[in-house]
C-alpha cells in the first residue's frame, strides 16, 4: 500500500520509533477518513515504561482541541477513580483505540459518534506500536471499543468485566466501563453504584500489580 489514504494506519507507523517519534508521525496519518474533520490526532501520554496502560475509545471534543487524551469530564472522573483505587495516575499510560475525534455537527455542537469496526481496525497499528514499546503488565480496556481493538473482535464488556485475561500484548488485559458512560447515566443512584463498581475494577488491577512486585 502506498503512503496515501487507505484502510490501515500501518504504512504511516514508523519502524523502530520511540513514543516521541510516534506522537509526531501520527499527525500525518491518513489510514482512515477520520483525519479529515478532526483538529488533530490525539496520541497517548504517560511513562514509556508504565506497568498499566488504560485504553479508551477515541478523543472527545476537548481532547481534539487540546491534543491530549482524557482532559475532559471523563478524564477527571478516571483520575479520581484511579486515586480511590490506589493507583497513581502519574504512573499510568493513557491512550485511545482510535486517535481522531469522530463526531457529527449539530448546529455549533460536535456530537460524539462511535467508531466503526473498520475504523477501529485501521487505527490498531498505532495502539500496537504503543504497547510494543511500553510492554505493560496490565492493559485496562475502558469500554467496548477499546476491548474490540485489543481482542480483534466485538466484545461485550459485561461478560468479561473485572476478569484478568492473558494477552500477547501484556501479562493481563481486563475490561470495565468507560467513564463517559457513567457521566451519561441520568439516575444518580445507579450512577453512584456503577462508579463504585468502576473503582473496584481498578482496585483489582492495582492489587494484581502489587502481587507481581
């Protein structure tokens, strides 16, 4: 495949690159159509030797503008939950399965749209490159899109939530709810309970990490 618009990011991912080079290269990615309307690609951030990698779905409106992952309301909730679970956010690498913001315009607003299967697959080489460099102990999939990117097929998070599964990219991979899903829950009581379960899922990750030390 020539280095032009296609159905995979692979031709745009430089070989033998560190995270800084990958972060720079992703801005030129034309592996799918999402780059056309996004402000910029949003690459992962965190320590290159992080033992935990958290993978979300895609950048949101704020992330698209600022160029950093999880800087909006969902990111603030994730940060809070990690602290409550005993995980130091500064020691976690955070990224997304898809690097460009997918949305539809409604007036002045940009409303989130879920990435399609082909878009997730097209962007997978960037995630694989990140994981190959970091070599984490545990990967946490935040939501179904992230789980699909890691597993290579559609996954129901409710079926594997909280389980620590063996994976080629890390010692373990696990899945839990995406914090943005919590923010969308209208009922305060349910939102409070789901947040408690979310923190418990993250606490299991922290405890498993301590076992390996």
